[in-house]
C-alpha cells in the first residue's frame, strides 16, 4: 500500500503542477501531507501495531527533520542571497554592456546563442554541481535571451540538457554513488561509457541547434533580419545605474564564482558576503539599500518557499517509507522472462526514476537490489549501474522535484516548474535513450 501511495503522490504532484491547478509550493506541501496522512493507517511500529495518531504526528518531524527541511535549509539561504546579489548587479547595469559584447561576438543568431548556452553550461558543469552551473549560467545569459526576445524556457532546457549529460562524469554525484554502491572503482564503471557520453553531448548540441532554429523561425521569420533593441529604462531604473563601477562589479562577480568553485566555503556564505559587498559598494545609502531589497524580496522569498516545500515533500516521502516501498515494488513487478533485458529496462526507466527517487535512495537503496536481481538472471550488475547513471539524477536531475537545483534553475529563469518540465522532460528522456542505445551497441551495457 505504501508503494501505491508513493506512486500516487508523485503522479498527483506532477499533474497538479503541470496542469497549473496548484502552484509548486502548494502542491509540494499539500499532496504529500494528504497521502502521508493516509499512509499513517498502514505504517506498523516495532511492536507490529499501527498507531495512526502517532504516525500522523510523526509527519511534522519528517518535514522539519534532517531528511526534510533540514536538508535544504542552507540551500534556501543561498537561493535568497544569490537572487539578491544578481538583482543588485542587474540594477547597477553590469549586464548591459556584457549583452552588447556577446551580441557583437556571436551576432544576433538564436542558433549561435543556444549552441553557446550549451557549451557554457558544459564547461561550467565540469565541477559537477548543478547549483553552481545554474547560478553562473542563467543570470549571465537571461538578459541576453530577453534582449533577443527568445523564450526563457529555451534557456532553461538547453542548460538542463547540457548539465544533465555532464553529470555522468566520474566526479559527478550519481556516478560516484553508483560506483560506491557496486563496490568498484569509479573509472571501472565510467570508462566504457565515455563514447556514449560523447554521443550524448553531441546530441545536446543537435537539440540546441534545433531549438535555436525554432526560435529563429518563430520570432524573426524566415529570412527576416532581427535588430537588437536595448531595453529602455525608466527614470528610476536609470538612477540606479552605476556604469563607473562596472569593473568593480565584474571583479566581484568573478571572485564569487571562483569562491564557489575553489574556496570550499558553503555557497550560502559566499552569496551572503557577495550580496553585502555588492550592496555597500553600489548603494551606500541605507535608505536605497532597503528600497532595493524590498523590490526583489518577493522573488527571493517565492523561490525559498518552493525549496522549503520541496524539503517537506522529500521528508514525508522518506520518513513514511513510501520511497523504500516504491523501490521494492519496481523490482518485484519485472517478470523473470525479461531478466535478460534488465539493463535496458533499467536504462529506459532511469530518467523517469529521477521524478520518484532522490539520488541517495536510488543508488544506495534501489540499485543494489536491481543489480542483485539482474545477477540472478545471469546479467552483469555493472551493466545495471551503467544503464542507471545514463538517466537517474543525470539527465533527470534538472527536472526532478527532489533536487534543489531544479528550483534554482526555474527560479533564476523566471519560469514555472510545470512549464519547464513539459518542455525539458521529453528531451532529457531522448538523450538518455540515445546514450543507452549507444552503450548497448558498444557493449558498455551488456545484454
């Protein structure tokens, strides 16, 4: 019953968000609370007795505990101060000359812009952090997309695809977890996947090229030249510009990025410090500082609220045991006659599984069961692991409601979660299938 409730929770959540019947915050809190309360009637204690009232009371602890809000608290602080930091720089006009410079270099071709977006996201994601990738790429490129009248969803999807495939690298979280769960060196697991991953990266460029062409046709018409128009500012916005501090703001931004990548300090701390410096340098007046914070507070709080709601969702799913029950159910429903194709089945399900399982639950809980089951069918457990990392929290992490990076991506892009999922999930799934096909043909995933 817990497995059924778990799958129902995810389905209802996705349906509510993608149909826009509920906001992401409302859906992430209300849906698991309802199904968690129902699950309380089926959770037995150590004595084998179901204590419904105690189980319902325990939901509060699941929400606020280490597996819930406690796991995202620091990220929530980072969200708030990163938004305020980049908002201050935008108000100061730092991005305006950058946009002009980029347009002069790559021209005014949406195809070149989407390809450049993919390349930038791939390079930045070499550190394996989705949050850092989106924090660097989205604020830098969003003004360009707006200036060129390109869809923000295109920016989010291209960045998500590039980061997703790059997350398969041997220093990426999913691959490290898979290797640890299998008890093998990470390069033993990853090396046979090098060519499939390269094919996946080429596929990202192909899909980005197609999206750029679509933007070009929709926005500018066949053969019609597009003229870049710089955003017109109001008198109040012009008063906030600080062109004389452009170099200082650039150095501050570069310093923040380098600190994110190499300092070892928590991202929340880095952005708290960076925000204070940006505010004091650009707007020394306390009255003006309060005005700017008030102007951007709603956006920052909205993102933080979604993140904390996601923590509540994850906490309830883990605490009630629904995630563990879902894992067991998935293993049990695969008939023995399909044992030979277990790696392919795992690979096909790996990307959608990102919507159901967080990486720790999948790789430390589900993968060992899947690999053991596969070995009983005479299939290599390593093939299961390789198939899994081609989608589970790799191509799937930037669309999953179980990862903070998803909400960071949508929040920074200024788009709704459901809109992003509808646009990105099919492409992320296609990337997984392309890499899986290549891995099977090349023998990295054996049947």
